[in-house]
C-alpha cells in the first residue's frame, strides 16, 4: 500500500476585505519589470470599480477578461498561453485568477502550460506534468467547487473532459475574501454551493473514505447544513461559512474521490455543455437509490430556496448521443469504485445509466 503524498496550497489569507492585500502579497514575487503579472478575471466584473480598482496593475502587467459562460477548454488554454508569450518578452512573474471554478482552473492550466511544452490536452490525466508551473494565485469570487484548494484543473478537450492532476497544479497562494461573493445570483449561488454539498456526500459515503477525508468532509457537511437549512445566519456569516465549506469539501475529496453524481454530470457536460454545478444538481436529484439521506436533504434545500431545476434534458437525444454520454460517465472508473466498491460493474451497466439519464 502506498499513500498519496499530497501537495497543498502554500499560503492562504482569509478575511472580509483581504483582497486589498493583493498588491502587498504579490509584489515580492515580481521577477523583474519586464516579467508581468497576468490577471485572468471573470468578465462579470468588467466595469466593476469596486473590484477592479484593487487589481494592482504595474509595468507590463496585463488584465484579460474571460467569460465563464462556458467551462474551460484545452484550446482556450493553449490560445491564452500563446497570446501571453507573443505579447511579452519575458516569462510572466505570475498568473492571478479571479473568479469562480472556471477562472481558477484557467489560471492553474495557463501557469502550467507556460513552462511545459506542447498542448494542454497532452497533460489531461494523472501526473503527466514535467516542470513546475509559474507562480499562480487563486482568488475565488463564488464558493463551492473547491478548485481553490484542489490538485486538478478540469478541462474539456477534443476527446475527453479530464483534469490536469499534478503536484504542480495547486495554487501557491489563495486569497479567501468572502466579501467578493456578495453579488452572486441566488440560483448560481445554490448550484455552486451544492457542488460542495455533493462533494461531502460522495466523499463521506464512498468506499475510499478515511479519517483524513472524513474530518474535512464532516466539517463541510455541517457548514452546508447551517447555510442551506438553518434560518438564523446573516448574509455575511453565510458567505464566510460557504467559503470555508468549499475549502474543506475540496480537502475531503482530495484524499478520497467523488462519486455517482460527478461521473454522470461529466457525461451531461461533455455532450450538452451543462455546467458543473447545475449538472451535478440535475443528476443528484435522481440518485435516491445511491445516496438516500443526502438526496432527501438536497430536496429540502431546493425547496427552501425555491430552486426549479431544468427537466427533460435528455428527452430528445438519439442513440449515439446516449452512447457518448454513457461512455464518458462509465470511463471514470475511480469515481464508480469509490461510490460502489470494487464490484461496481455488477450494478452499473450501460442500461442502468441509460435509464437514469432518461429521467433527467
Ligand atoms: P463559474 O466559474 O463557472 O461561474 C458561474 C457563474 O457565476 C458565471 O456566470 C460567473 O460569471 C458568475 N460569477 C462568479 N463570481 C461571481 C460574483 N462574485 N458575482 C456575480 N457573478 C459571479 O462557477 P463555478 O461553479 O465556481 O465553477 C465551475 C467550474 O469549476 C467548472 O468548469 C468545473 O469543471 C470546475 N471545477 C473545478 C474543480 C477543481 O478541483 N479544479 C472542482 C469542481 C469544479
Ligand atoms: Zn464538483
């Protein structure tokens, strides 16, 4: 038995308004005046003076707004890297990602691809990255994915949706300022928050569970119950707690694995472009047989916040499309093994997955 030797985020600052410290934190990391910091910022913040006035641009630093409407693609990462190389003489001093899981994953992937040859699709998988990434900083503006703490960056490539999992992927610095999440729309808040809740359920009910994962998973699960079921949290408390739940949920799956909802949601996302948070919710809503208590609580939370999930997503799919979706889901073997144990193939057949997808 060999145990995972897991890399962690080297530095983290937490607190309402700590985003103000960004300049102080990164300036010692500037290599020289020609080596810029590249800020990758969710374009939802375009024109938002409250946020932008605190992005410390100097010398040749560059700010690139990026839409989070679609999840990151390998081609998008490669184009960004090329654009950065062509624009600047020197290799950047660092990449700073500001946004949700989409921007955080882009920042991690770009930081890796600036020091590694070839295309990002070559690195989708486990431990394929050869050289350390350049300095990279994550600033989440919505809570739930755990991308701020994870060892992966999930990319959709031509053939697969798979992360670049490596020891060089985690951020060197994370800035956890819950105030940055204040304007997230309710539906999106719920979907991304439920990603965290589902991480906890899948980790705590998985066969890979161990004391390390459990300690983080239980904390995140308790926080999610406070946030999504209790009545007496202020908005600020709720923002603070969800940011910490996301962190702990991410730590919990780091040392175990996700499960059925994530495997099936990857299928939806690959075929239909359904985004991670809402896709997980659509799938999880139909997983009573795998996670009875988790799904029952999820339905309560959904009701409390009056969330109406899309229905009939798979109603008009043809055979080939079902096959593609099932191929993607079933190929994620560690997720199924975590969820159901070594003999998972006895329960999870193509017919079984087809029947589940037909309900969605
Ligand atoms: P997101 O980054 O896709 O953003 C969702 C929406 O919220 C976007 O419209 C965005 O513009 C908006 N938004 C973000 N911050 C906002 C703010 N402060 N105010 C108003 N609107 C705001 O959302 P997400 O759910 O955080 O991330 C999903 C992505 O994360 C997927 O691509 C998924 O694959 C990835 N992911 C990665 C990991 C990992 O470990 N690397 C884990 C889970 C998910
Ligand atoms: Zn997730």
